[in-house]
């Protein structure tokens, strides 16, 4: 496997591109996707398809998936993604992250056909069951030891309550945690599982749950009237959750969200760059290792750049050798692959020119793109 160019050549190339991108014409803000022409997902725009994949399965699409999306259209794409095994796997991982059940606090793998994500995909249980299962797990107990911590986290994370305003409920929950019979919002219980059961059954659970799920996808809080309608449907049948997610992704609000750029989460960045460079997402151990490292630093940008370079040095990105393609064709292909768009005339001229003058390898073009601010967004 070929190595990346020398540090001196890489620095020269990067400085040249940074200088070019510093101009108004090439500023990252200029790359934000234009406002959609209609209140619908535009699958002919690769940026939109990349965003849908990142939002639903936590990774970027492969080339064949991009082509398939354009053929089948937005509704069929959403239908295929939402509720798929990969969707539920990503949903489960995001829920574990929300509850901070990471690394050694992660629930043990119960084996095939018993994982929550697998059971959700098969329809053996719904999201309310899944959240109850997570909050009732031994992993959740380990992460939140003691009656005060456990009950506080349950009330905050499951119901969105400010515990300081619910001191009587907190005290009742603590007694219940300690094995004493107590009443919480009129429901009797005497153990930790009862605290979770009562919280999940509380009227505030559905609004809080749906609101954070909507915000995770759309990037802003839902309209109160729309949320009220969704809550009513969800309360009648939690299995309607998948249908709600599909509706959100086909809504004018999501189309409007696609008119701008949002930062990628660490999970989206890691899984996305693996697919972009290796054509498949990383295994769970690799994903956890990188995500833990990124979460440990205040500014993840430099470490993301290191990860990109290490990965590119290791796999090469499936790139042609220098001279196999004209510089302009190489740059156009890289922009489409990593940004989901064509380069502007200025970008094409500047980057192809620097590439030619520096006599560098295609790896350097790729590295300059995947470490650029635009790649950190979607």
C-alpha cells in the first residue's frame, strides 16, 4: 500500500489550498446547499441523499446506493432505510450514547436474535419497550449507582423533568429504589424496575421522547401543535414511530434543513469516512475506540484530521495513480464522492492547478477534502 507524500510536500499542498479556500469564493459557507426548490427530498442531489443516510443509518451512502436512490425516488428511499436492520442498529447506538452507556458501561451483547436492535427490526418489540429495556438494564444501573443518581437520571432523561422541581417524586422514587413500597404519580412500586416502568408510562414520556427524536433528525424542536398530534398517535400505538420518522424525513421542515449544513457527530464522521474511503463502515470495536478518543478532546477537528490521514494511508481510498486521470477529472470525481457536489469553477481551477504544480499524488487531494470544514458538515 502506498504511503502518503512527505510531510514537506503535504504541508506545501495544504497551505496552498488553505490560501485558496480563504477567498470569499471558496469560503466554506458558500458551499451550503441551496434552498430546496420544493418541499420534498431531492434524490437527484447527492448531498440530500448523503444527509438522509447520515441521519438514518449514521453513515454516507455507497456509490451504488446513490444511483439506486435516484432511480427509486425519495419516498421509496425513506421507506427502505427507516425500519431497516441498519436503521435500528444506528438508533440503538444513538440511544446508548444519549444515556451515556459507553465503553465498559455498555450493555453486554446478549447474542443473536436477542439484541434490542434485531428485535426492533423484526417487530418483536417497539421503541417504548426498547427504552424501558435500556433503562432497566444492569448497565444503566452501573452507570447510575445509588438511589439519588438513578432516580434523578430516570426523571431527567426519560421525562425531561428538572428534578429540583419534583422533590416529592424524587424522594418517592428513592424509597422505591431502596425496596420500600411507595407511590410515584399514583403508581405503586417497590424496586428499580418499577421506577422505570412508571416513568415510561408517564404522560411526559411520549412528548419528551418524540421531541428529542425529531430534533436529532431535523436539528430543531418540533412545532408544538404538530408534536401534540404525533404524541396522540404514538400513545395509541408506539409502533407508529417508524411511520412518524418517515413523515418527518419527507416533510417541508426536513427539506428546509437540507438547505444548510449541520455538523457531523463523531459517529457520523467515523462511519462516513470509512464508507467514503473503504466502502464499508468500521466494526464496533473500531467505532468505539475512535469515538471515545474524539469525545475526550475539546476540539475534535485536529484528531479527525489525524484519523482521516491514518485511514487514507492505510487503505489508499481506491484512488487512481497520478497520471491515470486528468487533474480536472480527478478533482471533479473527488468533490462528487466526498462532498456530493461538483466543484465550482474557481475550486476546479485552483485545486487542479495546485495539484499539477505540486506534482503530488491523488491522496493529497482527498486528504485536503476530508479534512476541510465542509466535510465535517452535511
